[in-house]
C-alpha cells in the first residue's frame, strides 16, 4: 500500500502546480515572467535526469533480479535473448534521446515554455481550468492516501 500513499502524495504535489497560477494571479505572473520561462525551460533537464535514471535503474535492477533468480534456477537461452533484446531496444532509444537532446530542449523552450507562460498570463479561463484540475488532483491524492491508511 506504500505505492498508493506515494501516488497520493505525487498527485497532491502536482495539484499545487496546477493551482499556483490562479492563486498567484496575472499581476504576479507578469512580474515573474522571465523567471517562470527559465523555470519551465529547466524541465528539459528534469526529463534527461528521469530518462537517464530510469534507464540505469531499470536495467540494473533487471540484471540483479535475473542474477538472483539464476542462482536458484538456471536462466534459459530464451530469457537471456529477451533480456538482450529489451536492453538493445532501450539502449537505442536512450542513445537517440541523448543525441537529439538539443533538439528536444529547443522544442521545449520554443513550443512549451514561452507559449505556456504567455497563455497563463493572458488567459484567465486557462488559469481557472488549471485550478479545477489542481483541485481534482488534490482530491484524488487525498483519497489515495486515505485508502492507503484504511487498507493498512
């Protein structure tokens, strides 16, 4: 049930970021426009960290688990082939991501960061919808945590 509690916490954390633009208001957003664009631009670094850590941890854990299970029952040739195929595909995707990182970052900067901040500043309806989404995420997070407490 820890995963349910962690999911609830994550939803509540995300809800804050949806609610913040409406709570802060357009005046504050206009004053902080440059800083907000810089913050949203840093999301590309977060994406790289998640991809690199996800890749490394996934195949480290898979290798350890395969090794531990191999001590009890031998690994078949088909299991090793499946592991190597999955490893090869993930490595190709990882390398593609790393080699195209500058393009991905430029896309995030030009297509996501700037327009998102502009829309949040100018569009009150978008801020209102983000607030409603934040309220829904917060409620779902609370319910997930409450269920984790009740079921444990």
